[in-house]
């Protein structure tokens, strides 16, 4: 079985990594609209697709980090908050 090597394309560039989730999603939505419109030539489409893949991975990373921070409040039988524990989000 071939061992998969990490390449430069596996890392998120600093300028994408610095983007907020909302900014990355807005750019990703614009890319999808451009690609779906069919008015972009092949080379530009490939570049847009590559950029979109980076933005998608960045958004997924941000969402995963946020979901790990979400906590739920555990209540006792009287309804009083007792403790927090990591949310079981899946």
C-alpha cells in the first residue's frame, strides 16, 4: 500500500488561514456561483476550484474547532445547572 506524502497543497495558505469563517464562506459561495454560471474558461475554472477546495477545508476546520468548544449544561432533577460537559455533536 502506497504511503501518502503531505504536499504543499495539503496546507492552507496563511492568507486563507487568517480569514474569518464568514469571509471564507462568502468567497466560497462566489466561487460556486462563478463555476455554476459556466462563463469561466477551463484554466480559470481549475484555479477557482483549487481555491474553493482550500476555502472549504478552512471552513470545515473552523466549524470543527467551534463544535469542540460547544458545551451543554447538565441539569439536576430540579432543573438546576450542575456542570458543563463537552457537547456530543455528530
